[in-house]
C-alpha cells in the first residue's frame, strides 16, 4: 500500500525534488540525457543496462508506448556503439493487463536487442509475480537466447529458485529486493538478507554454467562477496559487480 501511495504521489511532487533524490540512480529524465551520461561513463570502462522507468501499465496504449521507448533506446545504443543491455519490468509492458499480449511486446524488444547485438534482462517485481516472471524468462531464453533475469535475495524462496536455475546455465542478476512483502515470505532484518544473498550467490557461483551479476550498494556485503569469490576460486569471467 505504501508503494502504491508513493507511486500515485510522484506526479504531484516538484520535479526538482524528484531529480535531487533520483540523481544517484537515474541517468536522466529523457533519452538523450541518458545517452550523454552513458557515453561519459563508458570512457571510464563502465558497462550498462538501460531501463525505461515504469511499472503497471494502465492501458494497452501505455504498454505499447513503453515498447516504443525501448525500441528507441536500443536504436540509440546501436548507433552510438554503447556497451549496454536493457532491463524491462513486465508490468510496464502490460503483464497485468494481458499476459499473451505482454509476451508479444517483450518478444519485439528481445528481437530488436538481438538485432543490435545486445540482450534483455527481465526484471523482478513484487513476489506475486515471481513464478510468472521465471516462467516467462525460461520461455524467452529458450526461444531467443539473449535473455537474462533477476533474483531477489530478501525472498525466502530465492535460494531454492537459484538451485533450480543454476542447473540450467542462466545469466542472473542478484539483488536484495525493494518491494514490501510480508515476513512470512521475506526476510526483514539486514543480516538475514545479507546471509540469504551470500547463500544464493554461492549457489550460483559454484555452478560452472552460470554468470552472476552481483548487484548491491552495500559495502559490507561487497567485502563478504569478494572474500567468498577468493575462497571459492571463481574465475573473473563468471561474475561482475553491479551498482
């Protein structure tokens, strides 16, 4: 409910306030600004994933507009030769409206990404969509190949999900998770979440078929992950740290 209220309040919050809070995480409030920032950082050797921010399309037209934004983003990535993938939230392209149509929209994005030599990360959302997201991820990966997804360490189920996916040779981004979920299905305490993250990371890293994006701003967790990687002797081409 809190997240719902925040999302409804955003349109009435002054843009300068939103920009100040979001500037650490958001490359720009329009596509060209995002490209400029990405080009600047790419000179320092950074790699990227670009995300058109949004969730829960309210109409098919809204979902179609999101697809157009992604196609424009991919076109810009290709023209500028940027080292970038794209990340997509399924509700942004209409999952809650019609799953079949949303998968058709996702297919358009994935095919456009493949044509430009890049990939699509299917992002995770609230826990009620986890099973559906994993199912769609598996289906799209089998059909197209250039598809990755996300696991959220704060969910109690995630270590088990990782064990199943690890045997399939997936590329996965592991994050803590930000959605508000009940304690029955999600860890709440910082150290519990860190411990789940570390267990899940070890499951994925010790599967020789997986590539793991270790996504966190938690410096303590990064230190523990680096110690784990050294202990396990994981090769550098099997993982990357992501902000």
